[in-house]
C-alpha cells in the first residue's frame, strides 16, 4: 500500500534531491530533525536538508513494519538505517525505528509527520 511512497522517498533521499524529497510531504508536513526539534516544510527544512545532504552524503533504507489506518490517515512504524559521512570523513551507520503519520492526498500517500526517532 505504501510501496510507491517508500520508493519515491528513498530515491529522492539517496539522490540528495531536496525538492523531490519534499514532494513526499503535505504542504504543512514536518520532519523531526533531532529529538524535540521538528521543522515544517514551510520553515527551514529545505535549507537544513540541503546542508545535510551536502555534508553527509547520506544513503537511507527503510522497511515498513506496522501500519495503522484510519480513513485517509495512517501511522506507520519503520525500521531504518542511514549511512552517512561523518565530520572526520569516515562513513558511519545509524539505525532506529520511526513512527510516521501519513495522509492520503489526491490519491497519494504523503508524510504529515516524519519522526525517525519514533517514540524515544
């Protein structure tokens, strides 16, 4: 059900394509960039993502573990891993579980809230 969103998001993220990545969010969508800090699509998210992609050259993979539907709203739990370039030039991998809220908009699922930190 969410395979197309997963593919679009992963392709855009791994290409470092900020515009294509943000196209996967509703207009008022937000992503948690660090615990306790969320940036909305209309705030500084575009600049933050551009800086992150340029510095870290990240590559992401994620697997949808659980889905919960309520009409045109869904909550998904995913297992993810991000490989990125650290400040010292070595590549490291982070792993975690995300809790995300999706909304079906014009027949497509999009992120309303992207929280890679899950409930931690």
